[in-house]
């Protein structure tokens, strides 16, 4: 079952339970996925759905941080709650140990010897992580290993 199908089912459940905060977050996710589908002109693949969900998660986290800095804890809590809803539809992120394994494997498979090979290593590491790792985390580890 795709993320958009699960979200549609969860919208119905949230409506029945009268869970307004969750319902709002789910509707926002559904709309974001629908917009992505319209832009693509076809049903989204799982990886594309995850990309959209990650983008939504990042927006919520950044908004929560901005509200905290502005002293608006109520809004920050609301954004953080929405971020938690989004997280439920994303795969479990890789642990630090698993990230190290992915980077080491990518370096071995590509035969990388220096920073010139970073693009090759990043491409392979991204494939191996299957969308469960942030690009900036992978990039930092690859740079560290190749220097």
C-alpha cells in the first residue's frame, strides 16, 4: 500500500475520531502528494512519495524552530506535532552504524581513492541507503572518508 493510500485511510480514521490536529496534518500531506502527482502527470512511485514527505517534514521542522526562536511555543508545538505525523509515513532512518556501513560499501564498490570520486560514491551510497538517509549526512561521511 502506497503512502498516499495509507494517508487517505488515516484521514477517514482521524475524521471518525474527531482528531482535528492529526486530520489537518494528514490533509496537508495528502494535498502535497496530490500536487506532486499532478506535476508529474502520473501516479507517483514510492521514492517520489518519500521525497515529497521528506520535504514536508523538513518544512515542519524548520517552521517549528523559527516559531521557537520567535517565542511562539504554541505554534512551535503545533508544527512539531505535524512533523511527528509526517515521520510516521517515512521509513526508519539509518543508524550511525548503518550509515557508516553504507558509505564503506559504496567506497569499496566504486573503487574511490579521493575527493574526485565523491560523485560516484554519493550516487552509490544514495542507492544503498534506499531513501533512509539524509543527503547531507551521507555527504559529510563520504567527505570524511575520502580525505
